[in-house]
């Protein structure tokens, strides 16, 4: 434990390498190699990582810095040489021509029934209209996009963040299961997506060989596949037995077929492996039957799977259904139940988050669950602790499912040590002492001190600079801790005024002229920032990246957003407008309004805006006749559901609003349109029937 804690909390040294003795450098390099390996194991093994990306990056950067100064001290197990060390392998970036999506998850039979109901409703299918669905194993590997031009493999890329991945062409060319040339007559452009994986037997053999060589041991076949792919030397990849199942398409110059199953068959004919358990069926019962069948075969398969993926078979339906955020509406992953293990709960810590939420965290005696070492688990909230009567010292059953944070399932009360006491959840903030309140009907207790609570403020600032927010190179959690501690940064705008402290910065341990220059340049570069990143960075409760994007498209400029959310504006109308955005609900709208109701927050936002140039969001399609126009739907549409109509309009760049006002450009009136149609007529808003609307948007 002691060593583990030391590795978990190791921070990069701050001594200037120029002035270091080789002994000291060698000792620090050994520490860095161990700490980075520790974090890699957590990260790649999908246990909850214990450092932020920025802190991890600072370890890697320090390692690189020391190695550059002492090339003779580069260790055989150096992270810069090892598989899976980000950045070190230096793969180029590839922008995906079509986004690589992830999947929404379902766990219960009910989730699956809901999925099918949602799809049918979205497509406005009548009860007796058929809906063909497919089911196939969810392979536990890593997804790849393979681009073929005139039947030849020209590029292979990892998923990355879905928009941009890494160019792994040279390595993928060595994988036998990926055809270099396609059979038959494929379309000129064909992007094939699928899963790269390793058979369990090959994984065990690889680990045995690695062990004999004193090389890295992989936690599971997926990590082994990923590590084998991310090799500097394609010959190493070639020596590993990697396999590939094709399961979907990216860009294609001509469709392969009208349905998913037929597309898979076409891919099979071109030379790809298609999972033989893929099946088509017609209803929920059929899906569940296949799920049960695949579940019973799971142990006999030669590769790991973690669920079953359901898809709508018809491609035209898939196109209509589109996607929400990063997942298609036309697919769902039905996950297998979680794996469980027993361990001892050593302590319950209370963490204070960015929005003041007091979150209890279980500190556990480390235990392996599903091949991964787990030492922390979430306890959710105080009710959960009370309901399960979880006490410090208890033997507990924990579980983890896929990439979900491990959870405490139940206490083994018969093994409870004598004299244990019920856990008392604090009613004040453990960080600032302010009362921690729990509003009626809510499960979460929150520190009431808002941004005056140092913990909330700190987490808020860390969120602000995090990867999906401002993402300033050289400015991560560690630097925020430091600058906040020095009193230099207390709100986001202060970051953009750090240039005034150039000399003081240069005097800090670990900084030199060069690194200060780099940091300030990185900050300068972020003065131009996309509106959606800006919104996400504000850290408003419930506003994640997907919502931030929707809000950016809705408001277009920060000024419009601030005006609409002014405490003295017509907030009921604003709320109605917000709720009309697909995916924005009442409670999210209330949190947004709540955030901007605070004078402190408004001042912080305005102060920040004075430092920035906000880049307006890119509209999905700028040349459509409804791009930038405000549309309201009312009445019953015959050809499509309201949800589909809304999603289509938004994908063409329109803003969809719930209420008619002078700003409305079109009211689309279906059958039985009522008061909105009258109001539109009064205001002189163009009213379209469903047919003219479809004609306007081109079908
Ligand atoms: S379809 C747009 N099918 O699961 C749909 N994904 O959790 C794209 N995966 O990123 C995915 N087996 O890496 C699909 N039969 C399968 C799959 C599968 C594994 C992976 C894939 C995806 C991840 C989402």
C-alpha cells in the first residue's frame, strides 16, 4: 500500500536538469518510470485513474526532459520506449471523415424494450409496421476505421475522441485479418469500421513470452491488442496475433446494401471476418433470446465480449434516426452483468466537487475484479450508505461493469467487526466548514458556500483548464493548485492575466524562461476559443459537452446567452426556449438559469469574456434554407414524430424553439394546430404545413 500511495501521488521533480547530478537524475527517472507504469495500469486497465490527464502529462514531460539532458540514463523500461505511452509513439493524427461513434448502454430487459419503443416512436411506425433489428456480440477490443480507395487499404486510424484518431496504417498493414486489397468490386471509397482484438489463448501466450523476457505484462486481451497496435516498430505488431471483426461503415462512395446484415455479408465477400453470431430478428423478445444465447456461449468463445450490440437493420432508418451527442439513436449495447469481488472497506472519504456535491468514496483493500485492480469505489450519496448500512471496517462485495466506476454492492454483515459504528455523513463541508445542505427531494448534499468554498473553486478552475474545456498546455491540476495557493488565480479570467507575472513565474521552482514562455504562449493561444468549449468550461451543473454544443448552436454568441439568462429577463420564456432544444430538460434549464442568477458567476463570466475572442459554433449545414432560422413545430405531424422533425431541423442548422415570438421564422403546423398558429398569424410569422416544410428542406 505504502509504495502504491507513493506512486499514486508522485509529482515531477522541479530541479533544473542542467544542474543535476547523474545519480539524482537516475533516481528520479526510476521513480518516474514506476509512477507512469502505475498510472498506465490504472488508466488502460480501466480502474478509475488516480491522476488527472494534466498531472499524468507532467510526469511524462518531466521524464522526457530528464532523458533529453541525460541520454545515457534512458532506462530499458523507460515510459518513452514502452507500449501505450501516449505521445511517445508519435503517431500522426487523422480526422475521421465521418465521426466514429460510441454506443449507449442498456442493462435490463426494460432498457431494451425502451430502446425499441423509442426507435419505433421516432420513426412514427404504426403498431403493425415491421422493424427489423440485428444483434451481434460486443467485442472487447479497440475500434479501427479502415479506409480503402479503389479496393486498396490507404489508411487505418484508431477512434481517438471520435473526431480525430491516430494514424496506425503502417502497423495495421501487418495484421493478416485486415485485407490489404479487397476482393470483388468494392466502391471507390469504402471505410470499414470494426474491432481489433486478440484471442484469449494468444494473449496468454504473449504474456508468458513477455514474462520470460522481463517485458510488460498486459492486464487483459484488450490492453494486449491496444499495446500491440501502438508500437513504434510495425515488425513488433506483425509478431502479435491480432484479429479483426468488421461491424459497420464510415464514408462510402456507394452503398453496399440497404440493410446492416446485407452490408456485413458484402464485407464478408470482400474478405473481412464477420462475427458468425450476428443475427437478424423482428422484436424485443427476439433480441433477448439472442442475448441469452450469446451469454451462454460466452465462456466458450475464443475472445472476450462484454455484451451484445443491437442495431436497426435498415440503413434508411439508421439515417433518419441519426445520433444524439456521440451515440447513434439506432443502436444499443446490452451489457453483460458486472463482475464482483469481496474486499475490506478501509475508510470513507468525502470529496467536494466542482458543484459543491459531497461525494463519499470508499477506500478499499486492493482487489482484482475482472482482471483489474480496484482500490476505490463510489458510494454515491448518504442515502446509499444508510440504505446499505456501510461501515468502515466492513467486508463488502464490490462490482465493476465495463468502464463504469466500481461500486459497493452490499455489506457482508456476518463478517462485521465488533464495535463498528454507523457512518455519520457530515452536514458541513469538510473543506470549508460551511453548512452542507440537501434540498428537499434531492439525493445530494452540497456545500452551500458556492465559489467561496476553496474546494469548489479549485475544482471549478481545474475543470476550466481540463482537456475538453480550455485545455491549456502546461496548465493542469498541479499548476492550478500552485497558482491558487499563491493567490495568483482565483477565477478563470486571472489565467489570462498571468502574463503580468512573467518574472515571478520564472522564479518558481521547475520553471525557466523557456517553460514560462511556453506556458504564456499556450494561454495566449486559447484567447480564441469555440463557444461550445467556453460554455462547457463554465462548469455549470448538468451541462456536459453535448449540451454545451446544443446551447452554443442555440444562442450563437455569449452576449445572447447572457442576455437571455439575465435575472431580470423573461425567464419563463427563456426556460421554454431551452426546454424546446432536443435533450434539454426542465432541471437542466433550471440549473442554467440558476448559474446565471448569481452575481458572482455573471461577473466571473463577463470578466472572462473581456479576455477572449469567442469563435461561433460551426453550423452542421450552412447552406440549407433553414440554417440559422428559428422554427417552431406545433400540432400532429403525419410523416414523422416531433422528435424526428426537431432533430432534422437542427441537423440542417435551424434553431427549434417551443414558443412563437417575433423572432420565429417558421411555424410548421401539423393537424390540430391551436394557439401557436393563431399567435403566429398575429405576429406575421410564416406558417407552413407539413408538406411545404418538407419541400423547403428538400424532402
Ligand atoms: S457498432 C455507430 N458493433 O463498442 C456504431 N461496436 O461502446 C458503432 N464494439 O466504439 C459501433 N463490438 O469499439 C459496434 N459489434 C459491434 C461492436 C462494437 C464492439 C465497440 C466499438 C465501439 C464501442 C462502443
